[in-house]
């Protein structure tokens, strides 16, 4: 039998009531439709790198009209949609009985601005507002730009840079970094700089005055010091020239010892190598040896074979490019060993028994013609007679032995002969000794005449 109209209405009403009850159970509202989107109900907050994001990121299900959908067990995943880094923690969770998901252990280690996205299948994803991950506490200090080789007194280029980061490698701003030097010398410039937003402290004006191999050391708070790579400082331009080893007294013709040394330095006192230094002499004589030498790595030019032939007080003078001349202290060249004996003033003709005038002088010299002092010179005579006076004299500072009182008693042609040690004898030219004034008278009469009584009359003829 067909159901009556009343029965059919009753059945329809019962079905509608059951549907309404089902909608209430599944959607939380008699008017909510099926879930179509995820929405953010709690935005993530700014935190430090590596710490749990708080407030937590919370999303929930809603239908197309924005009504909450209280369906549990819906899988929702969170991810970083803007910014760098990895999202740590439990990134996939199921909705609870209220249709919500709370991501309560998410963390990001990379600093910067971020956004999170929550997604689930075909549902429209939820995008968070931007939030910040700040760098953690400073944990690492390193050189970002190492120092390079430079010239003394010139700023190191490119500029040295140090970087401060947290334990995750994020740059840390506003950290004071200080520089120091090892290897000798003075580090000049701005030695402390603060890090910028990239964690970089830049030192644009660092310079070192002393040449050699160096290292910089960076420190920041409790971090460091950390050493840089080694770098070399070379000398600046040559600016000064000086005698490093002065000439000392020596003998004519003998190399000055210790060897004379000149030094070329820059304005900071660093030795400058490969600079040509030349030496000259004042005070007379000839300077022999290698008169030009190049400086070594210490800025030293060494002159191992300098000698001077002429005795006396001398000075050396050094030049190098536009530097100098600069003068050494005075030094003395003394005569070498006696090598020659000559008559400086030979004897002139004289009267018997009268001192030869001007006084006879002999000279003793070395191989360079320098007079040799304190040499004993002795005189002897040939041609007959007796040589009187002081026959041995010592040479003075000029090498001269003077004989002021030599005389000869016998007239005639004579020669003097000089000896000094192994030198000589050397002989003079002939000179003449003439008669002195009449001193004796003798008769020429014979004894026989006197016996006969002859009377003698002048003039008498002396014998």
C-alpha cells in the first residue's frame, strides 16, 4: 500500500532532523559548511635564533564563509615561506577536536625576517605575518679579510675586516672588535671598530711602522684573541743615510778594519735594501778598494777593502742617491813600514872643522812616500878624514833625521853615506872640504943656513 502523505512528511522531517544533528556534530555550527581553508589564529612572535618560536604559530579549519570547522585529525604542515633557514621542530600535526593546530616547538636558526605557511591538501593555506629571528649571543670571531703585505707606514689595503657571529653563523651587530699586533713595531690607526648589521668590523686605516713579518690579533668581549695569517711589511722609501761602522785608525795601504759600513733607512728606521752607497775621501791621498756597494736586506752597505795611501788625519763621506754626503768621524792613517832612505838635504861644501850648513837631513819613507818616524839613521864618511858631530839621529814625525853638527877635518872631495836598519847605505854626491884659516907658521930655512949665521928676512914661506 502506498504511504499516506502524512507518513511521508513525518519521514522527511525525521531525516532533516538527523542531518541537522550531523551538521552540528561535524561543523560546530548548524550553518558551517565543509572545511575549505586554514587561517592563522595566533601569529608567531620575534625570537632569538635557535629558540622555540613564541607565541606559538596556531591555525584552524574554516569553511568558505569563515565559519570554524571543528574537524579533528586533519593533517596540517608548517613551512617557511619567506626568509632563509630551516624550520626545526614538529612541522606536521593533526587538528584537535576544535579543528585547531598549535605548533609549539618550532625554531629557526637563521636570523632575519620570516613568514610561515600552514597547508593541508587542497585547503587554502594560511600565511603568517612577518616576524624576526634575531642573532643569538656572540660565539665566534674570525678574520673576514686578512691583512695583506704592505709598506711601512702605509695603510693596509684592502682594509682588514673581522666578523662576529653567533653559534649558528648569524652575524652579530654592535659588537666592539679590537686589533693588536705581534712581530714588533707599532700598529697605528683606529684599533677598535663596531660590527655592522652583517657582523663586520672594518679597519680602513691600520698601518705598521716596523718592517718584517707580522700578525694581527682580534678580540671582542670574551672572544679571542684570534690571530690573522702572517703578512710582511717592507721598508718605505730611503730617507736616511748614516755610518753604521765608522772608519778606524790604520796603516797606509792596509784595509781599514773592521770594515766600514753605511746604513740606509726609511723614515721609520727600517733598513732599505738594494740602495747603492758610494764612499769618498777628504784629507789627502787616494782611497782604494771597492768604493760603491749595495745595501743588503738590513740596509747595510759593507766596504771590506778600503785603504788610504797617504798618512794623516782623514774623513770618509758617503752618498746614496739624493742622500748625503754624510761625513764619518776623523781617523788617522799612519805610515807603513820603512821602505826608502834618501838624503832630503845633501851636504854642501864646507870648511874643514866647520859644521856643514845647511844641516844634512836624511828621510825615511814607506812604500807610499809617507815619512816614517822614530827610525835611527847613521852617517859615515868616505874620502878621508874624520866625520865629527852626532852621527846617529832619529827621524821625526815627517820621517826626517837632521844632523846639525857634522864636520870633516881633512880637506878634499868627500861623500856621506846614510844607513837605517836594513836600508842603505845611500850616498850623497861629492862635496868639498876646503882649508880652514891659517893657524900655524913654519920656516923653510935649512939648518945649514942657520949654522952659517945667515940672517933670516921675511917674507917667510910657510911649509
